[in-house]
C-alpha cells in the first residue's frame, strides 16, 4: 500500500529522513485510483533489483506482504491482462460459492488453491480465463529468482506480547499524526471508498467512522485488533519461507550483533 500517493500515515511510509539516508523504490508511485497488482510489483521490483546490481550495490527487499514476497522470490510470473470492469461488475452480483464452482470447471488446479470465500481472487481467475482462453494456473509459471541471485532472507522475531504493545503504540501514533485528516482528504479528493487502496487496513475502518458514525475510540481499537490479526497472518506466511535467518527484534535487539550475523551470511554467499 506504500505505492500509493497521499496515503502516508496509515501505510507507515518511511520518513523523509529515512528516504534521504538510503535510496528507496516503489514508494508513492501510484495514485489511489490507479491499478496495482502482483504482476506490476514483480515487473518493477525485478527492474529495480537489476539496476541496483548493475551499480554494484546490494538490493534489500523490505516488506510484510507475504503474497508479494513469495511471488517475487519463488518466481511466479502472473498473467498480465487488463482489468475488465464490465465483467467484474457482472460477476460481483453472483455468490462467491457459485463463482468458485464455475472456476472449478474450467481450472480445478486454481480452484484448489483459492478459498470459496475469496471472491476477489476467484473473479480475477475467471477474468483471466475470459481474456486469454487459458486457465490462470497454466499461465502461471515459475522462474525462481534464486536461480539468478544469491538470496539471503532475514526475519525479525518478537515476543507476541511485546509485538502487540508495539502495534497498539503504532496505531496511537498514527492517530496523533493525523490519520483522520488523511482519510478525510482522500474522500474529499473524490477517491471512492470501494477502491482497493481504500480497503487498506486502517483506511476502511476510518471511513466507517467518518461516514457511519462509529466512535473514534472504538474505531481505533478495531484498527489495533485487525493489525494484530494481520501480524499473526504475516508470521504464518514468513514461517513458510525456507532458510530464514531469524533475529530478535524490538528493544532487546543487539543491532551490531545482528548486523554481523547478516554480514557473515552475505560474505559466505559471495565466497
């Protein structure tokens, strides 16, 4: 979600100081109403990685979206087909279970991987089939990035209680920084609340507060709860990755020791 302009507070974008200290990529490159897909991410991320290597620098992929990281690292090349708003609107009127059965008939492999309740992904799979005449599972191909680069994965671990304290503090900080004002500005600028960008964690709940009168404290508590739930799902994703160097995060982290551990791994890979 950090790709979207005007969505700074709720996505916890790097500060101006951080952006100056190290070159960042794919930050604030899209307007909230512009499409942004996994395919877009893979294409642009690979370009940035290649350009960074050409300069003799070390690219560092930082993020928390398991699907996007997995797609990049494991090499899924998703079919790039333009969205079909008319077809999407038509399919949206049908129940998720009915759509899933349709998908199962034309692409049982994809249906097996997609939950019957994941309407968005089901519609996307049907849309791709309609546009290409081929099942999305056939169009997905693996070209592992590990075949091209030496990849080192570093994960930060933290006691759940401490993690939840950090999450709650982070949400409170966002509120003080002006999250309500930021969301008001997006709505005033004409961005539809149904946009994918506006469904982002924190924004959707704040829109409910502004439009439906949910009390601000209740809204804030809900954002904290959903963020904690999201953190649990993140760890489920990250535990699937192989050969991750797990380091202790939070206040107790020994930064110099952690850096030395990672540097040793890099030196070993290069050697």
